[in-house]
C-alpha cells in the first residue's frame, strides 16, 4: 500500500513540515536506540538546511524534548520506519496527528492520538511537549496538515516496521 492508495486522505513526506517532523522523530529515536550521535546530527542538518541555524535550534530543542517524553512515557515500543523510507507507519502518523491537533487547537484529537501512540493514559506531559513543538513549527512556518480517521484506518493495514525485519 502506498500513500496514494489512501485516496483523498493521503499523507505524505513530500510536504516540508511532515517530512521534518517524521525524519526528526526517526532520527532522534534512532539516536537513543543506537547511541550514535550521527543520527541526531542528521536531524540537526535537515533542520538547519530548511530553517537556518537560529530557527533550527529552537525547533530541534522542542523536537528533542517531545521525543524524550514520548520515549520515556510510552508503555510500548514506538514504531518508525528507517530514515530513507518514503512512507509512514501508523505510529509516525499518530505522532503527526498529535502535533497537528496541537497546531490546529484540536486538543481532544491530540489527546486521543497521544493515548493511542503511547498505549497508556499518562499523556499530559507528551501533549504539553507536542504543544511546544507545534508552536515552534508554526512559528517557523511549518503547518502540519490534519490526518483524517480514514487515513488512519487505511494505515492500520500497513505492516509495522518490526514486521518487515
């Protein structure tokens, strides 16, 4: 299944905002998992190239805090595809939906996405971190498109990254 198979509910890494958030999340989580600073440097370089170093510093700081909370508070492993992958898995879309909900003032949607992503009800700190990230992204001109329920249901059919190993 490709993102074009999702029809009008398509979500893509072609848009700058979505690409930066997903690649940032992938890179930051990979850095924690491997202990390789090159993962974090790749994220930094992506953001610097797109936003310039001053703006990148603020956004990457919020991204790092958001991923740290996600990683420490989740009651399960968070799935991500490898960095070069052009499609997103369900967890990556839930993460985008969380941040988008915060940007659009749709806190109930953000909370629901956070709860599904973390597999627990301890979401307050994650939603707060997502709100900070969403605000910095918006300040940088990076608006994330809302992700529909239909797109989320279609993504449920896509194999999780661990199933591809």
